[in-house]
C-alpha cells in the first residue's frame, strides 16, 4: 500500500491512469470536432429506433 501526503487547500482527485488518458482523448476529440457530440447523440438515437445494419448483414451486402 502506498501513502501519498498532499499539503494543499485545494481539493484533489486521484483516478487510475487509464481513466485519465481516456478523459484526455475524449477532450481532444471533442475539441477537434465540435459537432462530434451532437452527431454521436443523433446516431445513438437512430440505434435506439432500430435504424442500423448489423455486422453480418453489412458483410453480406458488401460481399465480405
């Protein structure tokens, strides 16, 4: 067990490095493509309505 002592008047958050890296990637993606969040929300709504092609049908329709 590791002990970390931080002397600060400010709150501190400790998270696993993988989660931190994922958060950085998300921030980079959202900042480089401002419409991404809206587009993702629209695509999720389409999936919820059943408007998608499953992988098997996609492969068959593209001769894969």
